[in-house]
C-alpha cells in the first residue's frame, strides 16, 4: 500500500459522495409534466430512494445489531518532524452475536521515516470483544470488553513488536432523527514480545458526533485522541465532514469524507492535518 493508492481510495470515496450529491438536483431539473390535481407530487420511487433515519443511525452506530465491513483511510500530507506524507488504511470487520460485538482491525501503512524512502506494509492487528451491558433498544447503550493486539507489523517502524492486552469501552447516546453521540475508549499494555523493543502502553479516546440532515446525509466529527504513554507522544485532532447513507439491495452503505486538524500534539511523526475517508458496508443478520 503506497501513497498513490491511498490517494486513489480517497478520490474514489469523494467521487462516490459527490455522485450521490448530484442525483437530487438532476432529478429536479428534468422536464416533467405538471401533476394533475389530487395526485401526490413525490414519486414513490424517489421516496423509496431516501433511507429512513433509522438506517442513518445504524450506519454510524458501532453497536448496531448488524455485521459490517469497514474501509477507513487516513491520508496525512504533512507530519511533524518527518518529511513526506503518511497513509493509513484500516480494514475492519464487525461481527455481532447476541450481546457480543467483535471488532477486528488490520492496518496497512505507508510512511516516510526521514531517509527519503516510503515504507509500506502491515501494522499490528488488533481485536476487541465487547459485551453489550444495556438493552439494545435503550437510548443509552454501553458495551465493554477485552482488547488484544498482535505484533503482525511487517516493518519494525510500523508496529511495536509487542503482544498487548487491555480494555475497550463503547458508549452510544441516541438523539432524535438518526443523530448519535458516541464515545470509544481503549487502553492497551504490552505483556510479551521482542525484549529489545521499548515498552508499549497506549490509550485512545474517540468522541464521535453524527448529525442527520435528511435524505441520508449527515454531518460528522470523529477525531481519535491518542496518548502514547511509553513514547510520550500525544495527539488531539478535531474533524468536520459530510457523509451519505444509502441502500444497495439489503446492504446499507455509508460513505463519508472528513478533514481532521490537529489542535494539540506532543512529539514527532504525528500528522498536522489528515484527510479521513471511509466506506462502510452493513449486513442485516439472518435472524432479523
């Protein structure tokens, strides 16, 4: 995975969002005969194309009762203390079984480490197994569980070379009209691995806000606050973006773009600005 491919992924998601943005105006501009009196002006086909607000909420809810595949890309054109851009592609799967939510993430990175060469490869694989402790239909939903990180990085600069374990917690508060407030908290600490590598301990907090604005569109913010306790590196970004939820058969699709700006950092090799893009596919469980 190199930077060119990362940019291509960003461009594809942007093009996808833009194509859906252009559908509605094109339909309104097409010449049509004025409707007869007593006939509903909105066609049933146009109405069916609008996803219900519940689908917008499901598409953004990490605890929704739907299995999913996520493609998330972070492109950082400038990085503190390191020349050249960085790119991170997260391939993530979510599996739901009753109250159990399993989230597995495989990162693919492309980074410049100061020697002018771009190094690409896998990062450390991580998975957490959260258990929903509140009712599924509650306005406030909480899930907690263990987290494990495996040292699968193909380059020593793209992973920590340590087995790590910790905890993860996810909280979701439902607002009206498909809007959500979400918080994801993780903590991990090394317990085994290469002895020559430094200790690893990282905590992250991701505050997520998604505000539905109708017709499947929503405004979002989801910067991940990262605190690397071992390396004394801290990062707090803030983002603002736009997303679109639509259906393809029985699959709910969520596409979005979100520029993120760093408001606080401590340390090097951290992004000053990122372009965050994503494409999610959510599948209804067979038991539904």
